[in-house]
């Protein structure tokens, strides 16, 4: 007699489950994204429900924890939920709700955040999440055209960009903690190995921003993107684009309207919107004005 879906045990996933997680992505029509799954399973905590047939996973998600931060509001840290997937054959049977309820119970009073698709947002709202913002995904081949792209971008502010070195890591971590509002050293220190490019922006010898471009199937995803201002963000994106032939993809906070318009004017097309949601806090910590794009919507 088979075990009902409502009674299947939830277990912790490890990097040995990477192929099963990628299979689950493919089952739902998503790209397999082994590279991203590998990072998330190594840096975060995976949760999964094994398929009752004994083959693969029925459901999975990953939670990446950060903190504490530099201010009192961030003392409790933050956990980002991502890659919430339920196998097509078991969809609409309460499996996703059960997995999310388990994650909420596991993290107790710790604030949570996630990026929700329109499909998933109603469930998250029922579980107590609140939409606090939106991010727009844009993708395409970057084509530097028009006055906004005339080189050198950022020159008016004295900004230069270059590849990051090992010596830059302490300054990158300080800036990231200041802007993100929480310590995510365990994730940022993985960027040099995870990303194909990691570049920094400087002005008068001071690091004013950094960005990575990492491989995801046929694209390069830009994230994180942290910068002093919009012109610095443009300079970092243009410098990353100059060193890849792949189309770019990124998720930009919609409040950065100038940057989004610039990207669309230079070849990137709108793909989708995600709601930025929180549970247990009214807003995300840190400085949104300098936080342009997450590392990935699955990890914040």
C-alpha cells in the first residue's frame, strides 16, 4: 500500500541530490540549471520529498540563510527561499503547501523572503507572506547604442571598472554587507569559482560597486549587481557584456526605472515580473537604492 502524499517524509537535501533536483526542474518545464542548483545546495539548506515510486523527487526547495547584519533591525538574520518545485504529476495536491509549512516551522522567528511568480504568489499570501516589491527579468544580447552607451560609461563620475582580484574580496564583502544589510560571506566568497566574470567599479581608489556574470544554460546571468548609483551600475553591466558573446539575463528591482529603460534600449527585452515577498518583516534590510539585482532570485 503506497504512502499518501500528505504523509511522505520531508528530508534535507545535499549536493548528492543535484541530479534529482535538476530532473525535477526539467519535469516542470524549467531549465535543468545544474550549476545554480550546485551553488544553492552547497551554500544553503535543501528540503525535499522523495517520490513514492522511489525514483527522484516529488518536491524540493532551497533555503539560504544570511546574517546577522550591521544594524539592530538585522540581528535576527534572514532566510531566502527559492527553487520551490513540485513534480507535475503531483501538482495541486497540497505538496507545495506542506513543504512550505515545514520550512516556516523549521525557521521559527527568522524572517523569510522569496521571489514569487504569479502562479505561486497566492499560496505564499495564504501562508502569511506579503508583497513588498517587484523585480523585472530582462534578457537579450546587449548592444551598446545611443548616447547612454557612448564610452566611457561612468567617466563623468570618475568611475573605472576592472576584473576583481583576491585582494578586492575584503572590500567587496564590506560593501555587500553594508548594502544588502546582512552578512552573506558564505555566498559571496563562492562567486570567484561560481561566476565566469567578477568585476569591480572604482572611483578615486574606492570600491563603489561590483557585479558578477555567471553561466546559466545559454545565458550569462548578471547578479549580484551592487553599485553606488545608476551610472556605476551601467558601467559594470557594459563591462561584463564586453567580455561575453552570450545573451545576458538579469532581474532588476523595478524602482530602478532608469536602469531598466537603459537595458531595454540596449537590446534586452522584458521577460517576466516576480513579486518580492517577506514573512516576519515589513521590508528587506539594507539599502535598496544601491542594490540593483540579486545574485539569483532563488537566493536573494
